[in-house]
C-alpha cells in the first residue's frame, strides 16, 4: 500500500502550532520510552505534545520555576497539588479567604479521605507557626484572597513553614506570574488558573502548577502522571497566543482598575473598596511591599443601609459590566457574593467587579448611572 501523501515537513510559522495526538509512534521498539518526566522524548499524548509542553515551558519561564505542569483548569491544578501532598492523617492549613471551590475540595473530598483540614486567618503572617503540627503536610495560601481580597504575608508564612519542614503552595492567579514573584518569596508550588489572565479572552479553561525545586517536582509529577490530567492542545495554543499580549493587557487593566476603584472610593453609596492598591484593603501594606502592580479584579462593600433587593437592582442596572463569574478577560464583569461574614458585613452588600479593556470613562459612567439610579432606597 502506498504511504499517505504528505506536504513538505519544514514549516516555520510565527503562530504556535497545534499538535493533537494520543498515540506517539516510534520507529523501532528500542526507541520506545515510558519516561513520564518527558525530559527529551515523547511517550504518549497524555504526558505531553509539543504544544502542551511549549505552554508548560513558557509558564515555567514566566514563573521562574523548576518545572511547570499544565492542568485542564485552575481548579484541577489546585486539586492536583492537594492530592500530591496529602495522605490520610495529614493536616493541611487553608486561609478562610480561599477560593470557594478550594474550600469545598478541602472540606469535602480531602476530609473524606481522612485529611485534617484547618482554616486560618489570611492575615496571620508568621503566626501560622503556632498552627503547624508534626502532621502538617501543606500550608495553602491565596493572595489576595478571593472576593474579600486579603493580601497575605507570604514570606512570613514561608519562613515559619520552612523552619518546620512544611511545604507552602500559593494560588497565584491574581498575579498572572507577573505581579508577585512566588519563587523569589520562597513558595514551593505556585498555581495559576490560566483561564484568567493568560488565556485572557474567556474562551478556555486551563491551569498551571509550577514547582520551585526537585522535591516539589517529584511530589507533583507523581500525582500528575497518575491522575491523567489531559489538556487540550487547542486550548494550550490559545493560551500561548494569550501570553503574547499578557504584558500589555495587564498594564491597561491595572490602569483601568485603579481609575474605577478610586472613583468608587469617592462615591457616597460605597462604604469600602477592597482593592489591594488602596489603603482600605486588608494587607495593603504587604501588597505595596511584595507586589509589582495590581490586577483587574476587586470588590466593593455598599453602604450599611443597602438591602439585597437594592444591590440586585444596582447590578441589574449595569450595562457594560456583565453579570458573570470569573475575571481576567477583555470584558468587564460583576457578581454579588455570599461570602462576606469575614468582613462582618451582610452578604448582600459585597459586590466584586472585574474591569476589562473598555474605556475607563465608559465604565465609570456605567457605574454612576447604576449607583445613582438606585442611590435612593425604594
Ligand atoms: C483564585 C482562583 N483560583 C482558581 C480558580 C479556578 O480556575 P478555573 O476556573 O480555571 O478552574 C479561580 C476561578 O475563578 C479563581 O478565582
């Protein structure tokens, strides 16, 4: 049988190539490799294609890590780290400000597997030392925290954990591998939902787990291989494309975020603006010390007399800010959140905003018409 016709092999495109494939074929049996570490050879699509590995190498370089594993979503990346570090009888520490599904994963699946999950105050800093036990397997950080935006003293937590031989993992999605240098601050494992800033256009779900050293590489790599974290090469190619504009998008998002947050701070209906670059945000001084910039997402607490119905009318009145979960894309988003007991506020007064690439003046006009339109109680 004649071999299937093929075009010339040499094609050097500026755009990232998409290599799909499960089976990798070998010329000779002697060439067969099952080295999951993928140091030099391909084995099976699950463990890497040129596209998925290129993304891993780029994120590794961005994070300045030892290796980066690409996962099918941010939540999958988070689950991978817990699976890698926890056994029945392990104790793990997670901040109360953690991303909701991380808390659920820990409180439900991990607890069910016999892991002792303890929640801690995100502003605890070096005080974490008093919570570390001989059985502590991992300290989880997320900075700033989801929705309530507490900036954590990661270096102080790392110092306390390291002195007791305990690994620290960080959900570093807010920083996009750019605004906070996780490894320079001593973290062992840095997780990022590539879904947000790296993807940047709300059309993919991907995650990354970057590790600082050989020990973390061995721990996460073993779990990665065993749980079969298959990632779509098409999505990886979109993430590679997103990386090409990450810097300019982050710069623009920071400027817009600050302009909108500062305007909101002056508005009479807004009690507090939880933006890491503004002094009202818990841990603002840590942000000023450790971060090189701020991102697109922040929250506001509305005045005391706002009811749930009034908050809903305000959110519904927004036109440019679309109602939806997530952040980091080109479009501005808004969501009211039921997680504010940490701030001592009623749930109906906490609203998270994510600014996109629209004109800042248009976003401010949108907020003005929605806030002023519902500024009087009905
Ligand atoms: C802080 C944080 N970490 C992780 C995730 C999960 O990412 P994904 O949606 O890719 O699973 C999210 C998603 O909203 C998030 O906000």
